[in-house]
């Protein structure tokens, strides 16, 4: 009888150690948020001194294109801009001005920064409001079949194929395709500018359709799961009207997609930059992008801060909406536990396998060809010699897409590996990483790309760094969730009591338990990372000519969209395949809990 008592006492001691002594102080997440915010503000303040390029030379060329860049002229500009005062003085001067509402003057045209950026912000907010309206309408339309099934007593889910089509198109690609279809081929809408409601239609569709498809798919799944709950059958038997049941199901399902709504809103901020660039809309995204390219640091600082604040406000608003919808259930801590998604069937792999197969055919067919040779006519049509035609420089489009795929996906793989390492390391200590995670979630890759481009210049390496900086947080969140499950296992909880050091527990038990699922999660994000790199290349923040990077190939074809729509559609089709591969892979469900149980039984 002595041994069982000893084991019981040991387990109790282990439980006290895991819940009492290791409880994280409440001030740590708050301190993490404050320090991260302070670090971001400091980096923005000293941004001019971080650049590895001669800002004075860039400003001289933008102001006086014909003036000789003599040392005297460059020193004069450095003194005028305060670049010779050092980073700390530069930061203090900038911060003291921002506090009193003086955001400085543009380094290129000398006009005050804040009034112009606020005017551009009003344009962007108007566009985002229209885009959000499009997204909500699309989400409602996509969920109607699910409501009909549920009200008729069927709890099965729809295929979601239509939602996947819209979700799989990133904003910059959809903007290019809509420009070709709606403005060039059909001539229903104006192609560029901002001068009336007709100029809003195509940009709003480009920004709203992907988010609407994503929300519609999530909302349909949530509604389908809600219809399987017992209270719905009880209400039906009790004689409640179909309208009242539908409203109750809607209220019950909306909180589950509120966090994703925040992600869609944050993504809209980044998508606005690309859409405004494609349609030449004078919004804050386009103004900030132009400032990054010209190294107009005061304008860039103001634009980045406003964009990040806008993204943060949208994220906080989505969280408040969730609390409002849950209402008493959240206060009473009686929110129903969501049903875990079942593992995907083998048939769900057909779509990603098909997209991957088509991409492999394109890549293998173009590898033997020269992507740099200008041996064909400008914008030549497809033929036996050039199956996909030629670009504006007479280069083989098939060869450029094939070689561009190798470089884009190869770089994306390196970025994913870096994100995997960061996600595992940071996910082990989630409370300390609260601030960096929240800031990262509020910073789309395009914003990070503009900051990195202002420091390192536009390059493939800079784009890879920008994407890596903001892409690790989902992996860290996944790691943190799995760490909690692994630490709750009995053999892991008792290990410290038996004399096993915390470091050995992490390396021997915790890390092997989380590495497999997180690694698979990272590989599923590979196509999405490649699309982010393509978006930066499309905006001129990544690879530079004559590199055959996919986003750059599409951007080089945009000026000739009216003369040769095929020049845009061909690289667009390759990006569509990559988008379909990304979305279809991310939609697959993996039974992580079952994997952990099988691993536990194997041990």
C-alpha cells in the first residue's frame, strides 16, 4: 500500500508544479506588447539611418535630375535632411514632431506629409469600405445553400468549390485579371484613376472577392456544424419558424469566424497597396509604395504607421465584434466547444495534385529553354517555337515562367524553413512572444516589404526577409497549442519530479511531440509564401529585371495589357495554379490529436 501513496503524492506534486509554480506572471504579456511597440516605433524613427543606400544621392536625382552629384551637393542635402546628426538625434527630432502633429515634409517635393497622407487615407478607407461590402455580400451568397440544407434537416457540408475559386486568387492577381476582362476586353469600366463610382467597381471586386470567398467558406462550415447541434432539432420540433432558427444559427455561428474576419480586414490593408498600384488609385498604399521606391523617408514613416494602425484597429474591432456576439455566453463561460474538423478524405487531394501536376508540366517543358534570350518579336503570339508567346522584350514566356518557378519556389522553401525554426523556438514561450506575434499579425507582407526595401533596397533577398519576418506567427501559434497538449501528458508532467531537467524535458519529450505536425503545417504554407514573394515582385519590391520571377513577369506585362492581353493572362494562369494549390492544401484537415495519440502509444 505504500507504493500507490507515493505515486499519488508524486502526481500531486507534479500537478502543483505545472499549475502553480510555473504560472506565468500577468505582467509578462503586457510588457511584451509594450517593448515590441516601442521597438517598432524606434526602428521607424531611425529608418533613414538604417538604409544601406545613399539617401542624399536618391533625393538629389529626384529633385534635380540634371545636377551633377558632387560631394558638396550631397553634403548640402545631408545637412538639410539631418542625416549627419546620428540615429538617436534623428529619432528624437522625428518623435517630438510626431507628438505635436508635425510629421515633417516630403524629401522629394517639400510639401507637408500629414495632410497629403490623410487625404490618401480617406481614399483608401472608402475603397476598403466598398471592398468589405463586396466581401460580406459574397459570403452571404455562398452560405445560402448551406442554410437550405440545414433547414431541410441535412447537416452535410457543401463542396465549397465556388468559394475556393474566389479564395485562391490573391488581390494583385485578381486585379490584373479584372483589368484585362472588365476594362480591356469588355470595356465596361475605366481602367485607371479615381473619379466616380464607376472607378470603384473593379478595385472593390479585386479586394473583396478573395476575402468574401474565404469568409463564405468558413461561415458555411460553421453554419453546417451548428445545424448538427441538438438545440436546432429541439427548436424545429417545438414549432419555431425557419426564419427564427436561421437567425439563431447565424448568431451562434458568427463568433467562430470573427477572428478570421480580423485576418481578412488586415489582409485588406495589404491588398489595398497592390490594387491601388494596378488601378492607379491615389490611396495611402500607393503613396507609401512610391515613398519606399524614392526613399522619401518622412512619407514612408507616416504611411507605414497609418497602415499598421489601420490594420490594428481592424483587428481589435473584429475581436470586439466577437465578444458582442457571444454576449452572456462569454461572460458565463458557457461557450460551446467547437467540434474538431475531421481528417480530409483522400479525394480531397485531387485538386492540389492536379494543380501541382500542371505546374510540373509547365516547369519541365520550359527548363531547356533560355529565359533571357531576346530572339523573338515583341509580344509575339504563341507558335510551335514559342508555345506561350513572347513578352515585350521578345523573350520566351514559357522559359521565363519555368525558370521563375524554380527560383520562386526555391526561395519560398528557404523562407518556410526559417519560419519553421522561428515558429518552433518562439512557440515554446508563447507569453514572451505575445507582443511580436500581435504586431506581426497586424503587418501584411507588403508593409514589411516596403520597410525592408527602404533599408536594403529592392532585391530577392530583401523580399525573402520581408516575408519571413511576418510569416512565422501561425507556426508559433500552432507550436504553442501543441506544447500545451504535450505538457499535459502524464509522463511529461511527472518528469521534473523524477529529476529530469527542464531543458531535457523540452528536447526529449516536448519538441519531438510537436515537430511533426508543425513541419507539415510549414510545408502546407509553401505555396502561400511563394505567392507573397510574387506579390512583392509584382510591386517592384522583390526581384529586379531581367530576373524571371513570376510577379515581376506579370508586372512587366501590365503596361501592354491593352495591346496584348495574353501577355498578362499567361503568367496569370501560372499564378492561378499556384493559388489553387495553396488554398486547396491549406483547406486539408490533418488529425493532429490522433497523430499525438499514436505517437504516445508507440512510446
